[in-house]
C-alpha cells in the first residue's frame, strides 16, 4: 500500500480517502471534505483545478462514489490488517501506511502516528510518547486498585447482602405466616368437625330415644289394627253362615273378642316438641360466639318436652318479662345491678319459652333483649377468661 499512498490520499485532509466522491472534472475527494467546503448560497470549485462546479439539489450525496478507488482502499487495508496481526511491536498506522504507532493521543486515548497529529484527524490534540503514557497508566492502575479496595466501594456488596437478608427474612416470615394460617384453620376445622359430630351424635341419641319411646307403642297399635281387621273378616264370614247353630256360636265368639278389643287401653298421643331446636342453638348460640371461642360452646342436651299451649306460654313468660322490665328500669337509673338482673331474666325466659311460641307482640322485644344479652356476654368474655386462666 506504500506505493499507492499518494494515489489513495485525499489532497484536502491528507488522509486515506473516506467515501470517495468523483467531481465532474474527474478529480476525487473525500465526501466529508467536500461537505466542509460547501457553503450555503455559494458555488463550489474543484480544489485541484479550480473548475467551477454546479451544486446539485441533493448536494454532495448526488455526486457519484468512486467504487473502483474505494475497492482498492478496502483491499489494501485488509492486507495491512492481516500483516500487522501476525507481526510484533506497536504496528503501523492504518490511515498512513508504514507510519509507526509511537504516539499516544491523550484526548482520544489511542495510539497514532506522526502524520495523524500533524496533518491527520488528531491534529491539535494533546499527545504523549508511548513509554511515558505506559508509565502513567501503570501508576493510575495502582490508584484504581486502591479505589477498588476502599471500603466505600464495598458498600455495593454490603447493600446487596442487606437486600438478600431482608428478602430472606420477609420470605421466612411469609412462610411462618403461611404455616400459621394452615395450622389455625386445620385446628379450627378439627374443632368444627368435632362439634358437628357432637351435635349429630346428640340428634342420633334423641332419635334412638324416639325409637325406644314410639316403636313399642306403634307395634302394639299395629297388633290391635290387625285384630280389628280380622274381626271384620269374621263378621263377613258370619253373614254368609246358613247354619243356625254355627251362626250363634260364631256370633258369640265375635262379640267376646270385640268386647276384649274395646277393653284394651290405647296409648294417648300427646303433642311433644324437641327442646332445644338446633336452628335456635345455631342461630343464637353459635352466631353470637367469637370464632376463637367455638371450642367452648357446650353440646346441648336434647329432650322431648310436652308442647306448650299458647296461653300457658304467655303466662310462663310473664315472670321473666317482669324481671327484664325491672332490669331495664335499673339500667335507665344507671344501676349496675341491672345488667345482672337482665342476664338472669333472659336466661329464665330462654328456658321457659321457645322462639317459635313467643306471642307476636313480644317478638321484637325479645330480639332487642337478645342483642343486649349477646353484647353483654361478649363484654364479660375477657374478664371471665382472665379469672379462669
């Protein structure tokens, strides 16, 4: 490439052609150099022969590229790269062949040749010789190592460790909460399952009692029904009998059996009701209990009680009602004994009368007193637990 250096050098920048453009006068120059010569509103003349040149509408981009020259330059640069890659030392300048890279440009931080700093692209830049730049870089590397060893630089690692620790702590706490949720609802589910089993067992126990109470009576009545049906059939046979003697004998036997059937004592069905009803237990006892106190709810003892009459229910409700009205009067007078009296009266009323048999005028009053009773139980729950435990 050294034999073609003059032919491959731009006369304007004295450097290897970059984007070579051909003028109408057949001279070739760098595209960037021609753009630097072009002034708005002024014409352009060839830097070599000074021939005036018309400026096209598309400016320098409209001038044709010298592809032959460009191909020669690329070929020479490729061969130069291959030659310098297998050699030793600092190598030669690609822009100025055969020029050694022995000067360090401080501004661009790269090795250049003498022509680069005199007539090339690095003209006017701060420079230094290669060895001096090498010594200064070695000294700077020692300072850089000191900066890396500075505790201030380790703040990045400390921050990373803290973030990882916080992440582990949060995930550990989250896992602990997840296990607590699973354990709580597992225990709650076990308690609810036990309570459900207990309530169903109470219902089954009452069912067994009902069977023991009614099955023998039903069996006895069924026998009487069969006896009565048999007598009816015998009566039909009697009507078909034509023999006077047999008719009289059968008639006498039928009368005796019918008389014995009439003397049998039939059980008197009495209206009964289940007390307490599960709907009432679930609505007024379970609904008023805090979730964490479900295990304290007792299993009710179910019994069959004689059904209350309306007038008897109203009369039996009068004493608890009088106690409730008295407690409300004491509460209006800010007497603390009113709370205790209200609690006692409501318990008595709840035991005496079932919700389905309350007279209509007293239903709203019962709901109001029930609300007060539930809130009072909730208020006393914490003190009672403190005294218990």
